[in-house]
């Protein structure tokens, strides 16, 4: 992204599945993008690129970002620049959709993320009436993905089970050490120790333990959704739901 009047660049990270765009518009700061703030900025929003906080507005009814972005689009904004909550120059991949909805994200408008530091700079430029030239070159593809699963059968209640899980995928351009190799390593080590306990001492858990790592978590929880569909919503073949699920993420 480029601030037009200053010819200075802004580092951006497009939201997952953000569409390709090449747009120029005035910067408008809408704060948290809640209804009363959009009403205050309504005259400025048509044709504008809005700056909006990722987090929730304090002391207000919580409204997820998906619906705030839809309201921005309905008010005439042509794109949104979302300010990440983390400091220290960090910015993460985010989704514009509601992850409770099936299928790929649908973007109500092109959406990118910036660091808190860049967000502060852009807000100062918005107050000066500056324009932003936003460019995103995106491509999408489908690829197969796989969950992994293993289990230790319980000695007393084998038909009942507990899931210890984590997602093994990460996002483009990162090693995934924290998100989420950290969680996967705990699943693997717990499975290793308990399997060795059974092999060497004959000690088994009371109920069955399932160790599952999920794929495509970063793509709207597709791996976990597929696992639930296969095991628990498969008509007459549906299994009894787990007694407990422990999800290890970061």
C-alpha cells in the first residue's frame, strides 16, 4: 500500500482469501467500526478506505469483525485496513469470514492487516485527509489435506473417549514453531509416554484416548470440521461424542 500524497509505502498482510484489488481512496478512521462510530463517519465512507481495530470496543456489546466489515461495505467503504492487536511490529493472518459458517471466507470488501505501529501512522495520516493506494495481487488454489489420528483403547470404558488434539498446519511464510508445532509436540509426547507406559507396564487409561492432529485449521477449521462430520454426524454410523476435548493451540 502507498500513501498517495507522501509516496511512502505501508507494509500490509492481506487477510486469508483477500481478493485482488488496485484501489485508491481517502483514509477514514472508524475506530472499532461499531454502529455509532460508523454513523459518525457515514458521510466520509463512500469510496473510502477505512482503518478499523481488530479488537472489540470496550464496554460495548461484542460484535465480531466479520459483521463490522459487512457494515463498512454497506456504508460504501471500498476496502478496510485492520490494525492488529499485537505490538512490536507483529501482524498475523486473519479471516474476514465468520468461522462458524461453512465454506471459504467471503470478503465483503478487500481487507488487509497492518501492525499497531503502522496503524498509528495511518490514523495520523487519515486525520490529515490523506489518500491510500491499496494493491493486492492474490491467487487461490485447492489442495488435499489430511488429519492424523491414533488411540489408546481404554481398559474400563473403551466405548467412551477423550480427544487430545492440535492443528499441524501453519500459514504461508512462517515456520509455525509456536502456532502450532508447540501444540503438536505435546500431543505426540503425551501419546509416546502413555503408549510406553502400556507397553512396559501394562497400564492403560480407563477410557479410550484419541490423539488427533488436524489439518487446515488456518483455513476456517476445515480439518476439525471434517473430523466431526466423519465421526459424529455421520447418520446411523455416528459415534458417541467425546467426553472431553483438549485443544492445544500455541
